[in-house]
């Protein structure tokens, strides 16, 4: 099958099956599909259509029902929020900025539960009539661009039937996120086969029974800090006897309020603001706070270190836990800062069921883990919250005119497209703020780009880094920014690179991205259009 695509294809007169093919039905894929649905009620220039135009459009839709489709290899939508089912799973961004800006999520809970997020995505898909466009258990295994046909051919496997078939599309949107859903990063530990208990990665929790068990969580990231308080919650259906978070190195952590009722009093009886206006004000407030804190961390790291240290010191008072367990040797936002709602993790440390240990693993034993310090951690269950394994486009192989493409050697254009890859967008969210903030902007940009191409009857758009006026150079940093987290470093060869200048440099700045993606002209010195 793959050899077939490596040969240059013959000119085909057959129209593409879809105008837009979306890969992935997570928060990015559903967001992109909803934007396409919204465009149904506008003309290609973004103006509201007249009744006569709407009637004509409806007739056009009836004749061309395959305007777009979403291919999702899982059995349900939700992406991350369908995959992870471990106790306590939640977002690490506030609900006001995590929700789509075209469908406000007015949840009081600052860091929403995973099940609530999935429900929100599903409700959004139904409201915008996207659900009928999703093809579940359909994995895009290969993408092949033909310059002759000016379209993509996707090799797709239907996991329900086992059939493999090909569909074509004029434009492809990769909305698969950036990590492997089949397996997380799982290092091998010495003598782990000797351990008589259960070893589980959070990606494969599968309703694990942990009642009255001794649990060791290996890891210090958001997953570990979410799991620990959930596993020792005495009001939950299950409660572990004891949980130890075993970390090799500390992570920065900050407590945030669990609930935010500001939208109620800001749109209350004596307020001149409507709920929609209050939402806009508070969303803007949260964006500015996120961006402001990030800037302080980058340009005044000593100040941010002092603030975070002071917060942790206050939280640990009376727990008997040394603050050294939460004082990394790197600067804030060299790796992500973990947020915990209502100090839940620190409250867990105040009891007798939770502990944190900073040490190296020597080897596993029959009953737990022996550390290099000589300390032994007893365990019935060991949770390897050791990180993610990253991949691009859900693992699909990519070819252009029969030649394999290594996306990891190419630069990202505006963190939306990829250098020298025609008619393709690859959606990435923010690493220093709500993921959805950037996804929203990227989806709006893709719509503007498609509208521009329709308006000028262009069939192909190609981002090119080397122009007569400009020559950008790839940097070591990837589209994920300057994060030095282990999962990013392990995948640096697979992720698109960023360049040393605009529009190839990734700023991770919502305000400048908003201007760049929503208001700057589509046609520039780096996009080459052809008919």
C-alpha cells in the first residue's frame, strides 16, 4: 500500500471527497468543525448572507454533503478527556478560558473535572450539528499529497470492520494533539518483574481497585499531583490506605481557588452588565493574569521563585514536610507550573495518608521500591506517572509527491501550518495558558485562509521559509516553545521546529497571536498561492 503512494500519481479529474478533512475529535477537532458549521451561515467573505443566499447555500449543501468530515480512531469524542479516566482527572486551566469563546463555559469550578470537560465537548458537538460528521474508530494511517491532483489522499483503517480504504480532501487539519494515545512514556526499572503487586500507567487506569491499598506514584507532574489527593479522599467511593508521591526532582506548584463566582456578582441584579458581557470581562481578566504571570516568570524569575516558595511554605506549615520537595533547580516555566485547586494536595499532606519523597529508584522489590538512599517504600500498587510519549498527526505517515516527509525537520508557520507542507494545518494550543485559547485563534485563522483561497480561486497554499526578502533559520526549540520538560525533550526530533524570526517564531503570547491570526492580512511574503 505504501509503495503505491511513493510513486507520482497520475492526473485525476475526480473531485475530492471532502473540502476539509479533520483528524481527531478532541477539543481541537470539534472546535474546528464548529467553526466550519458557523461558516455555513456566512458567505466566503465572512459577511452575513441574505435569505436568498442562505437558500442557495442550503441547496449547495444538499448537493455537496461532504464539505468536511472528522476521522477519530477512538470509539468516542473528547480526545484527552475520553482517554484519561484516573481519579481526579481535571484541567489545569480555568474554565472561562478553557471553553470555546463561541460557546462560553460558565462553570464555577476553576479547574474542571475531566468528565465535565468531555460532556461540554459532546454538548458543543451536538449543538453545532457536528456529531453526524464524525467517523469513529477510523484511523488515518497515511497522508499523501499529489501536486498533480492538488489534494491529499488519506489511507484510513476502520477498526470496527478491519477495512482499509482511501479518502481524498483538498485541505487537512491535524487536530490530534501531540501525544501517543496508545501508550505513555514508560521507563523500565530494574527488577520490576519481581514486584508482586500491580504496575499501571495513568493512561491505562481502567477502573483500578485501590481501596485500602498502599500506593506509590512515580512522578512529580500534574498527573501525580492530581492523583494523590484523589486517592486519599475519604469521601470518595474508594480510599487508599497510604499514597507516596516519589519524585526524582521537584516541580513548581501553586494553589489556586477551586471556585469562581465572579460572573454572578458581575452580572447580578444591580450590575449594568449582562452575563455575556460579564463573561467577556472575566475571560479577558484571566487571559491578562495568565500572560502577566508568565511574563514575570520569564523576565523576573527570582521574583516568581520567591512568590511560589512563599506560597508553598505557607501551605506546608504544620505538615512536617520539608519545603525542599517543591523547590526545583530550574526557573519557573522552564517546565510547566502545576496548579492545585483549593490546596487539595497540600491538605492531603496534613493527614497521615499522604507523603512525598524526593529520591532515585535503585530497584523494585517484591513488596515495593528500594531507593538509592536505602529507604524502602512499601506498595501494593505502583503508578508510573512518568510522562507522555509524543507523536505527530496521530502517528500517520506523510508523503508529498511520493517522498516521505519528516515533520520534525521543518518549521512551524504561525504555529498553525508547517513549512513546505501544502494545504495542511496542524493545531497546537498553548503550553503557558489555556490550550483552547490558541486553538480558537488557529481555527479562526484556518477559516480566514480558506475564505481567502475561495475568494481568489486558489487551490493550493504553501508556507515557504526561504523568500527573496527573508531567510529564516530553524532553532532547537520546537512548536512547544522553550519548555525543557522530559516529554518535550524526548520528542524534539518529531515536533516541528520554530524559526528565529516572524512568522516562524512561537511567542506563546495570546495578545500578539490574536493580532497575527485574526487581523493581519492572509497574503504575506511567506505563503505561496497557486491555482
